[in-house]
C-alpha cells in the first residue's frame, strides 16, 4: 500500500510500474523529469529530483525479488511533486538506516523524504517543492 496525500492537496496522479531491473529505471527518470518540467521546475531542481528518484529505486532494487516490480506514484500538486517509489521486499530485507549515505543524498536533494514498510512492501516518498 502506498501512503497518499490528502485529496485536496493533489491535483493529478500518474503511476508508472516497471520490472525491478536497473535497465528499466530510465523510464522512471524520464517520467520524473517530464512531470517536474510540466510543473515549471527549474533545470537544477528537475535534475535533483531525478537523482533522488534514481537513488530511491537503487535502494529498493537490492531488496526486491528479481521477479518484482517497482511502482512510482507521482502526486502532482500546485507547487509540489511527490514521487512515492514502492516495491515488494525479499523476506528479511529492510530499508537502509536513515543515517546511511543514500538517505543523506536523498534528503539533500528533496524538500521532504520518508519511508515505510507495510505488508512486505516498502515505499520511499520524495517531495520536491517548486519554490523551496
């Protein structure tokens, strides 16, 4: 289950699902950049969010069964873009510690970042703000 923003704060939602294989991540990076550009994000913020989504996907890829999928649910607000990247976890797998290098990178590139696990599915939420 992917945690969601309250309906009043989200204008549009786009969901993209790809196989949990690094060769498919370009689709998620391209979707991230295209949606951020649609909102009018400047080039540096588009690149920051693209890198953050890529990093979140990399975190999940090593924890996901080879036959699993990555789903990225983009929540488009008036001045924010949230990417919630989700994937099933292999038995016994856990998200990296919040003090890890990957988390420091993600937090440095986004306005907000969080993660959770529900019923064997991990979700990493990344929010970029147009004016922050």
